[in-house]
C-alpha cells in the first residue's frame, strides 16, 4: 500500500509563460492578443487602450509600472537607448524588485499553467525576468517579433514626437539585448508582416519551436483572430529594401535587421551569432562617445517640441477666439434682423390699430368726436412739419429749434393718442357694460314671459281637470246622483280613468315616475296639485 501511494504521488505541474520580447510599436500587442485567443491567460489588470493602440495593449499595467520603477532605480528610462547599468544586477535593489515581481506574477496570473507575459521594457531587463520566472517555476517560451525599424521609428515619432534617429537607436538596443539574453533558449523569431499576412504559419512555427499545443485552436477562434488582426491598424509601411539599400542608415541597423528578418523567415543560424555579438559590442563601446551629444540633441528637440506645442496651443486658442467672434457677429446680425422684424411688426400693428380705431369711430357716434380730435392733432403735426420745412428753407440756423418743436409736438401728439386711446377704451368698457345690462334685462324678461306662459298653462290644466272631476258627479242628473252612491274607491278610479283618457293626468305613470309618492301612499293627483306642480315634477 505504501509503495502504491508513493507511485501515485503527483508530479509538479509544468507551467509555461509565453514571453514576448519585442521593441515598442513592433506588433507585440497584436501578438499577445493572438496567443490569448489560442488559450493563453491574460493578466488580471490590463492596461487600457488609446488612440495609438485602439484594440488594447493586452499587458499588465502593474507589471509595466514596476518595470518603469526598476529602470528608474538603474538610472535609466524606457526611451533610453543605452545599455542598463550592469552593476545594478549585483546591487541590493535586485532582491527588492524580485520580491515585487514574484508577487505581481502571482497577483496577475495566479497558478495559470499557460499565460502570456508582454512588456517591451523587458527586452532591456530580460535577465532579471528570466530569473523571476525560473524562481516561480515557470518555463519561458520566448517569442521575438521583428518589425522594420523605419516603421517603428515613424510610429514613435507619431506617438511620442521622437526623432527617427532616436527610434533607430531604441530599436537596435531592444532587439540586440533581447536576443543576447535568450540565446540558447527555446525561442522563435517572427516578422510583423508575416503575422498579419498569415498567422496560421505562426501557430505552426510556435508549436514546432516551443512545443506548445494551443488549447483553443479551432475554426471559431480562427475567425476571432482574423478580426483582431486588421491591416487597417497598420499606419506605417516600409519595404525591407528601404533599410538594406539605404546607405544613410548605420551598418549596425542594416545588418541586424537583415539577420532577424532572415531568422523570422528561415530560422536561426549559429554563424550569425558572431555578427550580432560584434554589433552589440561596437554599439555598447561607441555609446559613451556620443551619448552626451545625443542627450543634448534630445533635450533641444524636446524643448523645440514644447515650443511648437505651445505655439500650436496658442494658434488653436486664436482660432477658437476667432470662431467665437464670428459667432458673436453672427448673433448680432441675427439680433439686428430680429429687431428689424419686430419694428416692422410693430409698424404693422400700429397700422392695424389705426384701422381698428377708424372702424370703431364709424360704429359709434361718440367715436366721431375722438376721430375729430385725432384729425386735429394730425393737422397740428402737419402744420408743425410745414413750419419746420419753411424754417429750413429760410433760416437753416433755426433748424435745431424747429426740430425740437417738432419733437415736442410729436410727444404731445403721442400723449393725445394715448389719452384718446384711454377714452376709447373707457367708452368700449361703458358700451360693454350697457350690452351686459341689456342682456340681463332680456334674460329677466324672457324668464318672466316663460313664467307667465307656464302659469297660464297650469291654470288651463286645472280648469280642465276640475271640469272632468265635477262632470257627472252631482245631483243634477240621474247618473250623477247614482254615482254619488258608489263607494269612494270606485269614484276615484272612475276619475283617474277619465283624466287618463282625456290626456290630462296618468296617475299610475306619475307614481312610477315618483316612487317616493307611491311609498308614502298619497293620492297621485292630489300630490301633484299640492306639491308636484310647484316642484316641477312631470305629469306623466
């Protein structure tokens, strides 16, 4: 039993971390997305995308921030083209950052057996991260994407305002350091163009070179990868000959790109290692000689970019102010047009008011007097205008005084108009009151007439009912004398029948229409005469 137990003891599970080592703007984000769609776990805290990377960076934000801190502790930055100080790797800072890196690795990927780790900064500090992965029990599978250095330089110039020459130096530093740190390890070089043109070949190459079986490789995932690798996101294009046949570029750049491009297409060749070592040694050796000159140039260029940016901001503000002034002028023109329209409408309303006043004057005798006063006022104004005209022809010096008199006359005219308008309104109000009084008298007269007609009708009805009730019920005839001998119930029934036959009163219909009378046990005719008639109850 003990032997069986020992035989079944599980072996430690192998963990693979796909480590992408590529220069900034070399397609590392697109490559990370492809590997994630094939089955690699992405970090928990992803860096957000931006204008220059619409589909996202697909890398860990905390790890990227820690790499910036690490570079700063070594006296450098991500955009520095010089080698990282080798003394940093033997300093006490290494243990501190290794502990941070191990913690972040666990926070971002947990115990994932297959994940993708990508940050272009790792190219310059690859030995540090290879030690971290080894201590975490993760087997690195290195993929190095290669892109034309001219395209990389153009992209950096567009995104960060870098001089193309600085972009070339940065490209050279990243690819040389990444290659040297991973030489002899399972790795694959791939071209940016090859990934966009035929990613299935990349999948087959990674399986062969790195021994990885992709868990999510399927027709459905293939469609997702096709959608993620859109050629429209590639904004800069240069041919390989634009590097190899350009004598203005350094031999270091041309030779290195030719080797890495050949490796991506045909595989590594050991005889190229010596060339790359020579280039890296010469590059590192020459760096101190012109590093300060490059730094001064960078400082001057950054200052120039700052001045240009300030100038652009000032021009933009001037354009905005100009646009605002144009808007204000447009608004003023619009307001003036609206004011002219309002004045026109006011003149039209004034004309309508004059027409209304004339019409009212024709319909009211009292308005004739107001119209006459208005005509007199107008005559006075015309006389004043004639006097002003005569004064202008004879004595131009008296023009101001004549104009003043004209203004006073116009003001008096306006006051008269206002006074006449007030009197007109009062007359309108008085006429309206008179009409209301006439309407009230008419209504009272109509009500009185209706009351008299109703009283006459009720009197006639009572006379007819009395005639029916008294006819045939007296001692003047034998039948009348005989009927007086009948019980009261029979006499009442006979009366009700006669009234109904003559269309004067239907007792049964009255009781149905007035159930309160029926419930009280009252005689229908008696109730109508004593109460119903005054209450306005219907006969039938």
